[in-house]
C-alpha cells in the first residue's frame, strides 16, 4: 500500500463557491416562505369563554368583596378573569360584547388615576360625572382618550372600580347597571 496517501482529500475552496452556496440557500428559504404564504389560510382564533361567576363567588368566599355582574347580556362573553388575593387584592374581567367590542372591569386599591393610566390611556381626559344607577354607587366619573376608549370610575370603601373599553358608552353603562357586590 505504498500509493495510498494518509492525508485527507481536499477540495478547492473559493469565495465564489461560498457566495454561490449562500445564494442557493437564500433562494431555498425564500421559495419556502412564498409557498407557505400562498398555501396558508388565515386562522381566526375565538377566545374561550371563562366562568367569571364562579371566580367571583370563590373570591367572595375568601373574603374579597369583588364587584361583578351575576350574568352578562345575551351574546356577551367573559374571556379573561384576573384575581390577585395578595395585599392589595385586585380583580378584573375582560369581556367581549355581541359585536366583539371590548369591555374591561378592574377593581383595585390603586388610585383611579393609576387605573385609568394603565387601562385606558396615560393621556385620558376626565369628563363630567355621570349618574348611573348601580349597586356600588350612582355617581361615576367619566374618562375618554383620543383613540375612542371610554371609561367610568367610582370609589367605594378602600377600592376603586373602573369599567372601560372600546365598546359604546351605552354598553359600558349597561354593564355598570348589572354590577353587584
């Protein structure tokens, strides 16, 4: 075996070969992306409804006096529940109306201005108080922002409640009328 070399075989390496391999790889990736975008259909994801009434009852059973409606208007569905029982406790609901606009409910010991800044807009404008009959109180402070969101706040005991969202003011006021302690 005198004619066998013990050095591994080598192939020619060049910058042109590297650039060519990169172009082929990018073309393969581009073709894949184009084919996926052409063959893919838009997937519409519906949020799953949550049992907010059971969560509210559990919170009340644990001593947190949460504000919630006993039920929602026809076609409305609760999609999120937030319950934090640490000090300070807070409660929240995310609701979609029958026309898929958003209504939010937040109950917290935080100041109204903090709730408004986080949930509506840091530049939300305070409007005139509005009389809305509810189990929490009848004089609600109004809020709005340039993006079309509306909110209503009220304080009771050591808590503040904010009802807000992109839903119409009538829909927000309808939820306020349903709230119970």
